[in-house]
C-alpha cells in the first residue's frame, strides 16, 4: 500500500454540510434522527426519505425515470427546495415519530430560507403528496417485523458473543435481512460466497495478520495505522450521510441532480446493508477475538468488536457500494474528495474512490475487528449491489443526460 500522507489533522471537525443544499442537508438530518431514535431505525429509513425527495423533485423537471411515485399535484413552477424539504420531513416524521420535535425544527429552518409565495406552497403540497405515497408503499416492508431470538451455535468458526455485548445478550440487526430493499430484487440476490475454511491458506494468513496488527498492544502497527483504524469507527449512519452529503453538495449540480446522486448513494448503502446482513446471518462466522482467544486469551482488539457476525465485513459492503456508485455516476473518472471523522478529528483526502476502499479494508484489519478476506468479499458484494441499483433505478429519460 502507498502510505503517503493523505490525511490532514484538524483542530475541529465541523459536522455540517460543506455547501448549503437542501437535499444533502436533509440526508444528514435523517441520519441524525435515525441515530437518536435507536432501536430499529437504520440507513434504510434515510433511503426511504431519499426516495421521496427524488420522486418529488424529479416531478418538477422530469429529468429521470421516477422511482415509484408520479404525483398528481401541480409541479410546474414549484420550488425544488420546498419540495425536497417537505418530502424529507414528512417521510422521516412518518418513519420516526419519536423524533418529531427535532424534525419539525429542521423543517422550520429549511422553510425559513425559502421565499414565501406560490412556488413554496406548491412545493410543500407536492413534497407531502409524494412522501405519503412512499410511506404507504413501505408500510409493510419488514422494518418492523418480529424476528425470533438469535440462538448462538458452538465450535470452531461459529459466531459467539464478544466483549462488550448489548445488555439484551442479542446481536444487532437480525431483522435487517428481512427488509425489502430499495432497488434489489431481494436481500439474498448477491449473497457472499462464504468464509474460507479454517485450515485454508487464506484464513491462516488473515488470522495471523489480524493477530499481529489488530492487538491493542501490537508492536508492528504504526501510529498512522492506528489513526486510520479509529477514523472509520464513527457511527456509519452519520459518517456516510455527512461525508456523502458534503461531497455531493460540493459538486454544485443543482437540486435535481443532487437528489438523484444522493438517492443512488444512500440506496447503495442501505441495500448493501440488507445484503450484507443476509450473508452475515447465513454464515454466522466467528470474530477474530473469538478465534485468537483459542490460543491467546490476552489478545485485545484495538477497537471494540461490533455485536454481529464477522463475515462479510459491513464496512466493506457499504464502502464497496459507495465506490461503485461513484464510478457509475461519474463514468469511472478519478474523483478527488475528502471525508472527515468526528472520532479522530481528522480529514482524509482520496484521489480516487478506490483509495477509500483500500483504506477501509486496512482499517478493519488494523482495528482487530475483521479478517481481510471478509472485507474483500464485502466490497465485492457492495459493488454488485451498487451496479445493479445504478443500472435499474432512477435512469435518465434521455440516456445522454446524467
């Protein structure tokens, strides 16, 4: 790996959006509401709101094929900004009623920045109509389905509870595989191949690498590698919403293109999560801390192990999906961009999307949470999800326009 310095220390990480843009602002508002809500809320909720924003804004200029909804409210002359804010607010309020106060405050702030008049009124009506239709379509999508308690297995290679673990004694996101995806045909459509055998060269190589680099007392891991491991431990909902929002807003494409770009990016993260957890709870593979404790009870990972099965790596799934979506949106051009992390207070600059993917793969190994093969398989899964979504949803009406 080229270990040139691509990260810059910052005194303060600003959690807001780089450029004022109602679409990307509401992506972050949605992620904040999801995190505050806890429990069953996930990036799928943010993706549902993005779907409403896209269909509502797209009804104004009809640049793209609609996602699901063709509204009947008058659209010509409606304010795109008011339309986007109304669609996002109404959808998120319907999905997360416990966050109504914060959502209402954000909505009031959005509307205050839009001049009063017919365009604003039309936009609100249009956005709310689309939001209500999207909520109706997602009413029984599995987000609230009752799933049976997880039963742990036993023996080599089998997932076991790690320390620390939720007080419930249950791993997280067991309900996610049953959620209807945003664009995929099913959560199992791109199911991962499966983890390597415990006697295979791949597994033994990965086990040794994670043992050496992922131990909190490692003598081979550098300070830079430790920073990279910690950089990617921020809550993923907030990390992706803020950083992808900053990226899209910085492109200054306008509301319509921003709505499509954010929808495809957030759809990719949400659907790759559904697909990833389908694979995780199919294979139920053990974490490095469990495997390494078989021979070294003192080994401790740099970063706390997330409470769900190891294979494939969820960060690999999401990052592969983001990278492939960027490639689809920008015709495989090299796109330079920067992400920040509230955990480390630093910013990393990437000179192409694959730089991000390479860094995440290293981060999960150097943090001691994953085996490298699991990140690679997760990335492959995420890329398959993203390519499918980008080629089957939100297509330009004129194939020459993006």
